[in-house]
């Protein structure tokens, strides 16, 4: 997702630098491994030449690594939600993109993230609209669609044995809706009503998941789904793209929060 946006900005004529942050107590050896992994992931897209890795802290100091240009930036496009204020101030203007509609606004209202002081706020969901059943967290949200840089997604023919697939975290956190009711926001709960689908159609289905445990994996397979380790088949941007290109299409379920926090339509019937 981040790479698509970076390539999109670059295609519009922008000079793009990549900013990432790490906890301030990250061991030096671990930090160097992470930086090399980041560079390797960005290199196929020619985004590895201007990188800034700093610490997730408002305390000043030297960044962990910087190959980005010195001085201020014209725009900071923030995906993190909790970027230190000192880094935000390096840009003349800044904008935040909400990629977790409903979840982010609930977290902001409850103090789960510091109040972001950006100039503009974008959301891929219905934040701030009559369709939302969650607070706007005091922000004016501008709806935008997810960015897909099409030149990096050429049309591919699916192999004859291609499956309907998705890549996901199987487990998730608990949330509270606008009525104060707690509910599980795990992908597993979203899939629960769909687990019998493989037994009703002839097409294969494959789920690329993080760690599920042997018993859970067996339960998923018993319903007719193939299960693969997401960290093995989609660990890098290139692997992720290849996994999708080898798929027949995506078959997935909305997380419970996206269903519960969407306002139900009101229907008036007249006789």
C-alpha cells in the first residue's frame, strides 16, 4: 500500500523520500538488519535512494539513517497515526491517510493515539459522512480511494489451478461500538459465516495467514480452505504481488468493525 502511494506521487512529478521510524530502544544490530530489509524491499521500485529512518520519540537527536535531502519537505503524507511532532514539523504542510476507517476514529476519540495536528485528513472509508456509525474525532475527513500504481500491476493470466485467495491476520483485537458493546474484530469472526463456501462450489480457496496454531489450521482446512503461511508467500512486496498475480481473484471477508460501524440504511415504506 505504501509503495503504491509513493510511486503515485512520483508519477505526478514529486520527489519522494521514504520516512520510517523505529522504537528508540531498538538494538543496533536489529536496527541494521531492519534497514537492510527496508532497502531491499524498496530497491525494485527505485525508492531506496532517499530514505530517512528516525526514532519514534519526540526527543531530538541524529536519525538512525538518512539518505534523504537535507532541510524541510514540502509535504509529509502520514500513514502511521502516531508520528512524532518533531518529524511532522519538518514539512511545510502535512496530511494523514486513514487506512483503518472506524478503528482509527474510535482510537483517536479514546486517546489511543495522540491528537494528529495535520493540515488535511483523508480516509478510504466513510469517516465524517452520514454512513458512519463512529465519531469523526473532531476532524474533517476527505474521502479518497486506495492508490494503485497500475504500471506495477500488469495484466496476468491466472494458471489453470489458480485459487481464490486473500492475505490476512487471522486473529485480532477487541473493539467497542458506539453503544459501548465489546466485540471481537478478528478476521476469523468475519469469515465465520463463509466457512462453508468451499463445500458449495468447485473452485479452490487459499488463505495466506499469519500464525494460527495447528488446531485452528486443521479446523480451517476441514472446511475446504487451503492454508499457507503469509510470511512465506507474501513477505516482500514482490512476493505479495506475485501471490496476487497467481490468484484467480480475491475472496475475503470484511472485519467485523467495518460492518458494525457502518450505518444501516433507513427505509420508509408507504402503503
